[in-house]
C-alpha cells in the first residue's frame, strides 16, 4: 500500500510516471550496482555480531524504560489538582 501511495505522490508532484523519473536518474548517474560478498565468519566476527545484538537490545530496553518514566512524570506534572 505504501509504495502505491508513494508512486501516486511522485506522479502528482512531478507530473510524470515514477518509472520515467528512475530512467532519468539512471541516465544521469548510471545503473545501480549491488555486489554482495559471501564469506564465512570466524569466531571473532561471530562474537562481535552477538555482542552488538545484545547491546542494541539492552539500549532499546533502557530507552523504553526511560520513555515510560518520562511519560509518567509528564502525566503527573500536567494532572489537575483535585478540588475538595
């Protein structure tokens, strides 16, 4: 759905088909190139990848906890005082 909406937006703004825009970009800058090298990972590379994964998960958990605390504090700060 999103790619279709993006194509519609490009067509509306540019006044031409998105495919024509791609052809124009390729004519100016050349064909896109992607080259992937498959290589076996040694023990050090596997350890680095595992450590990075754990670190990113830890950072995400901390970010969620901080966000939760901040939103709780914001609710307390903006709460209406009760009238007795």
